[in-house]
C-alpha cells in the first residue's frame, strides 16, 4: 500500500486554502460540505469565492501567502496556478508537520484528495495515489451507479439506532445477521420507496420481536477457475455473507480476497499422509460443526462444485445431519480453459458432442469406442498423460489427433500447449506443464491455435493452419 487512507473529521477545524480561483473553489465547496472552517489566502479571488466571503461561509484574506497564515490550521490545500508558490506552501506546511494537498500535483502533496462517492454518512473514496486520476474517476462513476442513494439513508438510520440495536442484539453474530437483514430486507425496501417512517417502524418492530432462533446453513459455492471476474454475483454475495469459509487449495487467492474481512478462512485441502476419505470426513465434520453453531458456512470449491468436486457427497452428509444448504454453480475448468484458450468445445463440423472425464477413472474409457467428432476434456490428467493418450490411440484415435493442455486456465500464468496425441506427453514434460491443467482432445483444439487471445500459447508442432482455416470455413 503506498498511501494510508484516512477520513478526516473537519467540523469546526481550520483548513487553509491558498488560492481563490475556480480550482480552489471546488475544494472549498467540498471542505464546507465536511463542515470545515475554511480560510482562504490569495491575492485576488474569483467572484464565487468572494461571494462566500461576503456571506460569511469562508474567511478571505487578500494578501500574499506567508508561513504565518498556517497558524491554527489542521490541513492545507495549495490551489494556485503558480507552481512555485504551491511549492513554497507545501514546504512551509511540511516544516510545521501539517498535511498539505497541492491540487493536481501528487509529487508535492503529502496528502491527496480522493475521488469520492458521497452517500453520507457513507463515503467511498478512491485514489490512484496520483498515478492516474482518470482511472480513479472512472471507477468512481461505476461505483456511483452501483451504490444506490438509499444505502446512505440506511446507514444514517443504522447510526441513529446503533445503541438500540446493540442492546437488542448483544450477541455479535446475531447483530451481524440483523445488519444483513437491514440491508437485504423490508427496511431498505421502505427507504428505497422514500418511506422513512415506515422503515423506522419496521426496524423497531424487528428489534422488539427479538431474534428468532436461526439455524446455520451451508452454501456450496463454485469459485470458478481462478480469475475472480469469473465468480458469479451470487457467489460473491455468499462470500460476503459467510461467517466461515472452507476452501480447497485450488481456489485462487484473488477470489479469497473478496471474502468478508472477518470471515474465518479454513483451507481444507488434503494434508500430506491423509487419504481422500479422511479429508472428506474432516470437511463434513467442519461443515456440520459450524452450521450447528448457527453460522453461515461457505464451502468454496474450484470451478463448479458438481463437476469432479465431490459436491454431492458433501450435500448428502449435510442432509443426513438435517442442515440446510444451497448450491451456487461456478464456471468449471472445461468452460474457462476453452474460453481462455480460444478453443470452442463444440464446433459445427468438428465436434458435436462433449465429454467431461477424469483421468482418475481409466477403466471407463476402455469400455467406450473411439470418440470421433467429439471433444474430450480430461480433468486431473497431467500425471497420466502418457497412458491416457496411449489409450485414446489404442481406441482408434489417430496419433496426429490434435489436442491441447491448458495450465492455470484464466489466471495470469496461463499457458496453452498445442500438440498431438502422439507427442503431447513428451511435450508436456519438456515444457514442464504442471497441475492444475486441463487436457482437451479433439479437432476443436486446432481452432485454439487461431483464436488464442489470453496468456501464453505454445505450438511446438507445425501449426495446422490450413486445416484450422478449413474447419473455420465449414
Ligand atoms: N470442480 C473443478 C474440478 C476439480 S478437479 C471444476 O469444476 O473445474 C481438479 C482438476 O480441474 C485439475 O486437476 C485440473 O485438471 C482442472 N482445473 C481446475 N482449475 C483449473 C485451471 N484454472 N486451469 C486448468 N485446469 C484446471
């Protein structure tokens, strides 16, 4: 972090503004909105600033800046168009250990004014540390659209009722649940409908009723392949509701970053020496234990929980213990790796069916015939590439059948290796492809050589450009 964000309580505190042009005026308006006692020093003043002085909103001294002007100030804003004067103000402030913002000059500023979304008493501030104010402002526009004005009114209501809420819900978890209810339930609806009295009444009623006994529940959530942008909105909300998050190792750090700050994060990956069944038993026990304590548990899995994720086993365990659950799907590795490697999983003329398989079940593949005109996606296959590709050839697939390995799909480290069934194992070893990687077999992978757009693409074999074009044209 390059700057420490801080919100200042400026009510009735002196802030010195040096300069009285239009740029200064914009800062003056903000400072007044925050209740500051604004003193302006300048040789000449814009009519709007002059008007503020006549109406007593600011104190205006028409004079040259001298360090004495800083007397009694908590904060200084240098807003003149004279960079040497701004510099002098910043230096004088620094000598007195006063925070100083030089407008549009990050290098001279010891404090920066962020772009803000004002939903008083809720304030959202965004800063690029002076690196690219336009980016901060663009983000602000998006957040502005995202946070309804009613959120501010709700925050104000929560502030007024804070003591009452604390008294009626002394238990921290119950209180947190109450605040969630405030945001998601009828009180917020009433505020949206501009009915503050109704909102007040609903809140009072809920407090008087006392908390109904709540039961914990488990949300089985698919975290997607790694890129946090591929998490669903429902999944994001689950991460914000969670008291406890039990996550696999496959879940990316970027996704975990989105979780509520005070949620308890438990990594439940397989530990060395533990077999799969023991890991599962441990996970079942943790889910049941936390849910029984009334907590909202998010069981977070890479990709989709129902695609090679043992999701159903976990739900059966919950059902057995009478614990409520919901399932939030995620983008499975096959879809993500296909998309991010430019490999359509079906394509007219190249593949009209799709199989999702795991290399862990070799016997199954033996029962079936050669999968022509079909895309095969193999999970957990890197370690068994040699035997798996040999098996596909034994079933009748040609040794030059194109295939691809997508490593770390959708993550910044993504690599896609294009090969043929005959040489994929050797190429994967050569390029040190490691888990998590997905093995895609079929004509469609040729298209990936043409359509690749993300991460690194390795095409050690001669690119089958002509064939790819033929498939594209079909
Ligand atoms: N439930 C998960 C799959 C879990 S099995 C899902 O729906 O995606 C684990 C296997 O998934 C890995 O061995 C790998 O083959 C594949 N996988 C998961 N994430 C991946 C990623 N980001 N890139 C490539 N393969 C991935």
